[in-house]
C-alpha cells in the first residue's frame, strides 16, 4: 500500500497517471538492457461502443506506443516524455 501511494503521488506531481509512470519505468528498463533509445511498446485495450452493446464476446485490440528515451536524463523527464 505504501509503494502504491508513493507511485500515485509521484504521478500526480508529474500530471501523469500511474500507468504512464509504470510505462516509463518499463521504458527505462528496456533502455538499460537493450541500449535502444527509440522503441515501440504494444499495449492491449478493450472497448465497448453503443453499436456493439448487444453483442456477446471479447473485443480486444492493441495500441502501439512509441517511447523515446534519447534525450531524457532523469526519470521525471522520461515520465514527461511518456505523458
């Protein structure tokens, strides 16, 4: 609970969501292990619209998010870039 509260507080300070902070952390990890400064991350999404409201089943898709860590010298600047 303490870590979650700190994560949410940091996200609030950066005008970001906790998802954005975690995505930035993943980007920093990828940068560290691969050396890549510009890469894509696939994120699953689900969506229901009024046109498909009566349908039964799972409607899932993926969105590609681009992360550029080249000019980020701090984690806070990386969160700002991801935002």
